[in-house]
C-alpha cells in the first residue's frame, strides 16, 4: 500500500460548525487539517507544523464575545513578519464583515491569495484549495 503524504491546511475559525464542515470537506479531499479558534494557537501551529495553506476568518471573537481579538489580518501580519519567505504558506481569507470594513483591500495588501465572502460553500472552498495547491485531481496525494 502506498504511503500518503497529505498536505496540511491550517484553519483559523471561531465558528465551530463552520470550521468542522470545512475540515470534513478538506479531509474528504485528502488533506490533513488543523483547526484552531484563536490567533495564538494558529500562530503556534504555523511555527510547529509544515503548513501548505492557511484558511482564516478575518474576524475572530474573543471569549467575552464583545470584542474581536486577533484574527485574519493579524495572522497575515504574523506570517509576513515571522516566517521565512520560503516557508510562508498561501492564505485564503474568509469574511462575513460588511463592505465598509474594506477587508478585501487590507487582505490584498498583506498578500492574501484569495478573499472570499461568507457564506462559502464547501465545494467552492475545496476548489480554491485544489487550485492554489496545484491539484487537478482530488484523488492525488
């Protein structure tokens, strides 16, 4: 039997059900997936694991549910400032924020590969991931 060498995707998302649906779809598409719900855990995962791609919600709620804590923009800044250029994974930013927040512009300036607006279908997400990671056939490993 052939040993699979799955590419690892890091998801930063604070909505459990959404993160779980993305995780299941990506695992079904033969990716390894790490899901984190905080900036600190996601930045640690980036330093400790070989991450091929990051999917990040733009706004992550703090435990108090009143203030947004570090989210997608902070993670993009962390990647750009703390990882060697050759080790910087591409990033897909996903946001439910309204257009007045100019999320698209901020994310593009910080080198996000794609900015998607919630709701995002799992099929659309997997297509973007496959495209970025150079996979035409989802059965490839």
